[in-house]
C-alpha cells in the first residue's frame, strides 16, 4: 500500500521504523516514570529517617513546580487550580479537587496532636496558595519540619512518616500508607480549570479536550 512504501520503493521499512520508535518512546516514558517514583522513595525516605534522628534539622527538598506556558506554546491545553485572570484564553471549569491533611497511622499513633510537625512548600509563589494558608491555619503555630517544593515530594515525605501534609485526595489514594485526618470541618476544595489559547480553541484536537 502507499502507507507502507517509501519514495525509494522500500516496502514497510519506514512505517515499521516509526512504529518501533513510538513503542521505544512509550517504554522510555514508562521507565522514566518508574525511575522517578523510585528516586522519590529512595531520596525522601532516608531524609525523613535522618530528621527523625535529628529533630532540630530542617530539610528543604526542591522539585519542579513551574507551570507549562501557554504563551510559549509549551502546551496547547493546561489544567489549572487557579482561574487565569489575564490573556486571550478559553477557560472551562471541569470540576473540583478536595484536600485533606494526611499522615501515616504510625506517625499519628506515636505523636500527640500538639506535637505534630508539618510538611509544607518552601516559600515562593506556592506559599500563598489556598492549601498553604489552610495548612498554616490548621497548624496554629505548630512547626513545619520538612519543606518540599512539589506536592509529589510532600506526599512521599508524609508517606515516609515525615509529618502531616495537606494533599489532594486523588494523590493520597495512590499511597496506601496515608490516612486522612479529621479536621472537624469541611475540607478545602479548589476548582479545576481547563485553559487554552482562544486561537487554538477551534482546533480539532483541542475541541476534543475542551
């Protein structure tokens, strides 16, 4: 067929190469995800244990928190927890996400509530998010002992027994070591927004998503 023939007449080689390249890329992406999960566990676990032995030690772990830029075409469609206020954008609310405070059962059994320590963002733009403000209100003066710049790092730190973190429920569901803490009130909820440039909103691929 035409699909399976190159300009030079070699049958199937180009298409087969493309299929192999796509399969290889899928395997590499899967391997990268597995490696990242392993690195998170193997990095955070020893740091949590180190701080358990040295409770006066403050630990800062830095991960990638930068959002993909629609203006620079780093993404055609983006999911945001904050509704953008600027730009020529098409914006749709697609749902909400709930946040609870989580820790391991062993941490909660071994630590009285007045002695809880918290896991939080290390300042910057994330320090003024609703979940960061909610954490400071709930902590009520109790200290942050573990700083991590991404929610993935914070989730692993909590699962390793590093303290109490405020985590989206959908992420906590992937970590069976975590249990939710009853705040005695409704949990924090944030709207989820789907965003694209207005000039892309009629593109077939974008319309399927939007």
